[in-house]
C-alpha cells in the first residue's frame, strides 16, 4: 500500500469517527436533556465529555494532518477552491466546537453536582444547553459540507 493510500484511509476513518461521534453524542445529549431524568443527564453528559476526549480530539488533530499531507503529495495547492472551502469550513466548525467542549464540561459538572445533591439543574445549565445547540448545528452542517467537498472535489 502506498503512503498516500495509507493517509487516505486514516483520513477517511478519522472523518467517520469525528462526525459519527459528534452526531451520536449530540443525539443522546439532546434527548437526555429533554428526558427530565437528572440521572440520565448526568451520565450522558459525563460520557459525552469522555467521547470527545477519546475520539473527537484525536480525530480533530488527524484530519488536518492527513488532509494537508495528501494535498501536498497530490500536488493540490491550498488555494484549490474545494480545498480552500474545506479548510475554511473546518476552521469555522472548530471555532464553534471549542466553546462546545467547555460547555459540555461545565454541563457535566453541573449535572453531576445536581444529581449528587438531588436538586434540580440550575438555570445556568439550561443557558449552556441552548448555546451548545446553537453552536452545534452550524458546526455539524459545516462538517457535512466538508465531507461532501472531500468526496466530490468540485472544480
């Protein structure tokens, strides 16, 4: 197997893990927050933070490393339109995702503390949850567009 194909495989697998983990954790966190079950919210929030640490963070680092290496090996200038758009949208998604990491960490701590004290979640939890959603939707759409650009490489 050529080095380029090995990079491509790693790039595709890491993209699947990144987007899949993001969608899966968002799905469960979204619905746990609407369940009204404080214990479920605390457990899911803790696991969302863990999934991001174990899966999303490494893939977020692998994506640009493998993508830029493949572009270099293939001789694609970074100004190639589909590549420039991919990089820009990736950076946009990252700008949305970084605050989401902090929000998830805070929400997990707030849910853990409320569950331990058997008290309702504080209002700040719900403010964080709304911001988490507002940042998550555009980041996810941006990543879907990046995946499309990656596959189709339009002129």
